C-alpha cells in the first residue's frame, strides 16, 4: 500500500460567503488543481484496427454503339473488298491526249452517256437477274455445306480411323506372304551365272569376216 507524504496534501479553504461568478446564480467553489502526482494521465489512444483493403473497382467498359448508317451515308456493300477490280471509272476507259481533243460539249455528253448507260444497264440487269442468281447462290452454298458436313468430313474421319487398321493388315500380309516369296525368288536367281565369249561380243564383225 502506497503511503502519501504530508507535502502532497493541499489545504482547501471553503468560504461560505463566496461571490457569485455567474449571472444565473450558481455557486461554484474555487478548487485548486491537484498536484501533478495525482493528476490523471490522459488515456493514450490504442492502436486503430486495420481497415480492410478495399477492392479496386475496375470501371466497366461502356459498349460502343454500332454506327447506324444515315440515309445520306452510303452503305458499304463490299466490306471485304472482293470486287475492287470492278471499280471502273470513265478515266479508265475513255481518255484523250492533250494533242488530240474533241469538242468540249461532245466530250461531256460522251462521258455522261457512258456513266448513265453503265449505271442504268447494271441496274436493269440486276433488277432482272439479282434475285434468281442470289437464290441459285444460296441453294448452291447450302448443297455444298450439306455435302461437306454430312459426306466429306465423315468420309475423312472414317478413313483416318480405318487407314491404320488397313496399314497393319497390309504390313502383316507383306511380312507373311510377299516377303518370303520375293526372298525365295532372289535366292534362286542368285545361282544363275551368264558367260559371254568374244563371239558374243562381236557378232557383226565375225559375220563380215565370213
């Protein structure tokens, strides 16, 4: 048990006739502050709990709207450039050198006639033949796809499955029948010898000498 010395004791004088310090009429006692030995220490704040890491929110990409062709914007009917060789202009067909030129009016009429004739002839022919040819192309591609899916690919897969078995059968037949037969014929033929004399080498000269 800790003993407190007399030096640490403080004498408190209480006056009954204390003056009112506040206007509200509340009596307050003048109490001196306690000595530093008895002063309450300020509570030190404890360590803060670790805050959980917040997951980094990735911004969701906003889908880009597909551009809708306006009525004034022409639609690209050849996106892969298959018919680039058909982009024929007037300058690819009708040209005049600087030395020999026709009358300006007739040149303009010829150019306009060429363009209008090409465009409207193509439009009329496509009006008559575009739908039937499109149907024929669709039917042809459908037949080709059907043959590819139901005939060509199954035949290839079956052949890839059957060919190893056929290969084993052929190797077995060769090793059992053909190889011994050929080896026997080779041994028989290896015993045959052919001798040629000088008369056999020069038959024509001997005949002339006779």
